[in-house]
C-alpha cells in the first residue's frame, strides 16, 4: 500500500471521528485522536529508532494505532530477520473492535496485538521489554504508572506522552517524575497538543 493511500484513509478516519467528537458533550464519549502532525511524528520516531517492541496505551478507534502499524510495517519490510511487534491496549471493547477493523482493512493486523485491559493492571503485570511506549489514555491515572514505567524502561528506550501542552496541569506531576530523574533525558515538543519524550539514558 502506498503512503498516499494510507494517508488518505487515516485522514478520512480522523475527520469522521472529529465530527463525531465535536457532537459529544461528554469528553469520555469522544474518540480523542492525537493530532495528525503528532501521529506522523510518532511514526517517524518509531521508524528512526527501528523499534522492536512497541506498547501503545489508549487505542481508541485506532487512529494512532494505524500510524504505529504503518511504522511497524515499514520496519518489518526493511528488516526481515526478526519481526517488530506492537501491543495496543484500551479499556473499551467497542473501540478496540473498531480499531481491529481499521487495521484489517489496511492489512496491518500482522504482529499487532490489541488487548482489552486496564492500563494499571497491564503495567503492573508486564515483564515484557518495550523500546517505545506511547501513552495516550486517562491523564489523571498517569502518576499511578510511574513506578512500572521506570521498572520496564531500559537504556535507550523511549516514553512518548500526548497532550502535555494542551493539558499541562493534569500531567505536571507525572512529567516531573521523569524530569527530576537524572536517568532520563526529557523533551517537550510543540507538535499537535504537545508531545513529551523521556529517553532512558543510563543503564541503571
Ligand atoms: C485519548 S484516547 C486515545 C486516542 C488514541 N491514542 C488515538 O490517537 O487515536 C484515550 C483512550 O484511553 C482509553 N482508556 C481510558 N482509561 C484507560 C485505562 N485505565 N486503561 C486503558 N485504556 C484506557 C479510553 O477508552 C480511550 O479510548
């Protein structure tokens, strides 16, 4: 599939879901996709890192998952030795079903696992190694994830968080847990709603 075809599909999905979101008074009913600029930047980070094992927290209906899936497909096309994988989790069954349909339509369902689970439970139980973690879920719970992120992230791994400028107050304590820790190099990028990057720079 060409990039133009992929882009046209994801642009349509973004516009359709945005129109849906604009008509929802209740924030929790909205699909709340990350901005297209952020999605493309996320995919370029994943490709440049040649990520092997990606975790997304907050699938929604699959807009960001499609971009991660696209990056994954590019990595696997370039390197046939061992396949890169993506695990995307969400607490909402209907959104995951919708995301699965989009992934199937674009034939991105290889090496991608969608799982219905609370992020807190998933992280607490996980012993897997993820070299890229993309966090885009319910911000008030992020502080509960800090200890598990720090347990899971090893040298060179990258945590990416969306909405850190649009909702700066809500994520301040979470970001500070990384910014105040000399094991991490942290950056806040003014792309879309604001992306935060924390890269584990030490072996400890
Ligand atoms: C901002 S949306 C994700 C948008 C998606 N990343 C995108 O750009 O297309 C947040 C998602 O997090 C999910 N969510 C909320 N709380 C969660 C939790 N505790 N564990 C897992 N997923 C959760 C919601 O169901 C929702 O689909």
